[in-house]
C-alpha cells in the first residue's frame, strides 16, 4: 500500500481540527480543549522552535563557507536581498490598492466599532506599549540590534534570529578566510550537526498531523470560547477587512511569485506548489515562518531541487527578513483603521506606509503576532491613533495564519529564483 504523503496527512489533521473546533465551541468543550488537546499543539510548536536556532546556525555557516569566496557570497546575497525587498514593496502596494478600492472601514457598523474597541482595549494598550519602546529607538538602532554582545544570549530566544543570522554569516566568512586545512574540522562539525538537525526534523514531522489538529482546534477555541455565534458576529463585522487582506495575499502569491518563478526559472507552477505544500500547510497552522523553516528547507531541497548551498543561505535569511504577507496586511490594516476612525490618508501618508512597512518587515520576528507590534509603529508614522488596533485584534490570528503561508511561499520562490540564476536548480520531473 502506497504511503500517504505528508501534506495529505497535514490536510487531514487540519480538517479534523476545524471540525472538532466548531463542534467543541458549540458543545462548550472549551476547558477540555485547553487542558487535553492544546498541549499537543504546544509541544509540536516547541519542538519546531527548539531546532530553529541550531538549524539556522549550522545551515548558514555551512552555506556561507561552501560559497568558497566573498565574491560569490556578495553576488548571491545581493540577488537574495534585492528580490526580497522588491517583492515586499510590491506586496504593500497591492494591499494599498485593494484597501482603497474596497473601503472596508466604511462598512463596519458604529455599534460594532465601539464593542470591538472595548473588548480588545487592554490588549491594544499592551501592544502599543511594546511598540513605543521600538519607536523610541534611534534611526540606526535596527542595525545595532543585529550585532549581539553575547551570542549565547541571542541563541536563547527565537526573537533574536537576526542576531543568530549575523553570527552565522560572520563565522562563515571567517571560515572562508582561513586555510582550508584549518577550516575543515570546524566545517565538518557543522555539516555533521546540520545533518543531525535535518534528521530531527523528519522525526518531529511524524507528529505534524496531530500537532496541526491541536493548533487549529485551540485557535477556534480561543476565538469562539464556548459561543460559536461570537465568531460569526465578528466575521460579519470585519468581513470586508478580511476580504481585502485575503484578496491582496492571494493576488500577491499568484501574481508576484508567479512572475518571480517565470522570470528567473523554468519551474512549472504545479511542481512548485506541490513541492512546497507541506511547508505551506505547516505555516498556516503554526503562524510562524521561523518554526516552519526546517520544513521549508527540506521541501526546497528534496521536492524542488534547490541546492543545499543556496537553500541554506537564502531560506534562513528569508525567514528573518522577508515578510511580504505581514507587510501587505500591515498596509491594509493601517488604512482600514484610518477609514474606520473617519481619517483620510493622503498620497504622502500612503507612501510613508510603503516605506515603513518594507523596513518594518525586515525587523519583524518570525513568530505569531509579531506583526501587530510593527503595525503600531506604522500607525504612529502616519498619525493614526495606535489604539485603533483594537478594531482588528479579534480576527488577527486567522489572518496571521494566511499571511505566514504567503511569507513561506515567498521564501521558497526566491530560493528557486536564486538557485536558477546560479545554475544550482534541478527541476524535478513531473509525475
């Protein structure tokens, strides 16, 4: 009997989680779900996060060292960062066009606006405080924050992934500079360490269907509580806003990434989406491109034919700085909040949103909900009251799942583009 592919197992887990979540909310099983179902999702997420830092460190060090010279590193790095920034700018522009066309903020009833603000006021205040600390930093603080004073302190939290990336690239450059006979023992260690991490990924993914089931069930439980009607009321009030975000994300994924694949490679779209499906489904259920990184790398290397040299450099970097879906959502959310509050944003303000969203996406942590904090900074930049995020917090988790899927898809498409231009892409034969 043919073994069921991983992506189908994840789809089954996701579907059953949705069904259980709806039934659980209707039957009042909230406490049971939190006590007996959710822990399996938490364990799965923790296992993925556990290997995220070791994977980024080992893969980037070996990836940079394998480039053999700094010219090759700067060439691949230049291509990668240029495409990442370009696609992010395009995603924000798509979001602004759609939100200005649909005007979702004009369609929220006044009574619902008040209710949403009251319900999420405390959460909005805490996010505003976190964002204020980020906003108060100097203009070059983001660059300063990339350079850690203590690597072990950086490695203790996935939120410091940009610092881990810096250290890994720095060590990789050091390995290139020393004689090969001296670099070999260190490189052999990290290559062996990287192989071990990949095997651990395979073991962790055995739990994926069960972890996805638990994560989806708990997500519905959190949003609905024991009253499913709350979800329907919330979705009805914010339906146009969600439509604007989802439509923008779909257009960006199908339009921009298709253009990237067609311009830089000969990868068939069917092959691409079939190969990246397990990573997309995992990204959807975990809402974390950082936690999904091990699976994204495995999909790109084994299913899509990207060389390890390219994937080990492009993908960890992408999981850290490439947040197209997050940037698009932030643009739509900022304009939506302004519309809801009766404020008009002129062309200058919207250009500010594009610039701020692109820069903010680079520093956004690859963890669930981090985009909300960066959204506050964008709102402040264009003069919209940051407390307005209370209007959208109720549906943020749902949209977070979708935009993370787009982020991961973008990372994979850029990896294929870079690999193709470096003649390091072997396109799988279509079955």
